[in-house]
């Protein structure tokens, strides 16, 4: 998760801090390295060279390298711990926000399941009502089936009667012709 604003600036300074402090602890390396960025060079203490001068005898003295005072280790540790705290706070904030989002998603999912449960209970109740209504209509449906069977048998009897009447008519006409 990317940090923004003050957190990003703090993390950026953390990433640069080891270069600055290592330059302070190793002054020879800081003077020989010309590839450092101007920002880092400005922050890192350089070796201070004493200008050549003359002593009281009038003899010129050689240049003398004077090392800068070592930075206070307690200040460096405090600074490191503060920056680490800012970094960890940013990481933990992101994680907490992820967990809050997950909690909200779980709550919404739970609500949806409750709605689905209510809907399924209503569907079950309606299905039970339909089954009860069908059971109450079953005797009427049985009567309809019996009437249909009787109509079918009556129709068959009517066809037989019609065929028989046609046969009788044909006989009667045959007898009449004679």
C-alpha cells in the first residue's frame, strides 16, 4: 500500500538516511565520492581541511585533515526509531483499513443472506399454501376425470347407436324396395 503526504516524505527520508549517516561515519568515502546527489552532499559532513598557514617561526605548515565530530548516536537512533514508527504506523493504518473494509463486506453479505432467507421462507410458505389448495381441489379434479370418462363412454355408445341406426335404415330401405 503506497503512502501519501507526510508518510511518503518520512519514508523517503528513511530511505536516504543510511547514505547520510554512513557518510558521516566514513568521511574518507564521502570526499572521494563525487557521484552523490547535491542533496546528499549538502547534508553529509565533509572533511574540513585546515588552510596552510605559517607558524610563529615563519615556516609554512602542511594541510591537516580535521575529522568532523561524530554525530550523536542517540540522536541517530531516536531519528531512526521515529522514522520507523512513522513507517510502521502507515503500514498498520493500511492493514486496519483493509480489515474495516472486510468487516463491512461481511456485514453486507450477512444482510444479503438474511434477505435471501426471508425470501426463501416466503416462497416455502406460498408453496405450502399452493399444495393445500391443490389438495382441497383434488376431489373436484377427480369428479372432472370421472365425468370425462363417462362422456367418453357415452360418446362411444352414441357412435355405436348411430352405426346401428344406419344399419337399420339400410335394411328398411332394402325391404321397402322389394
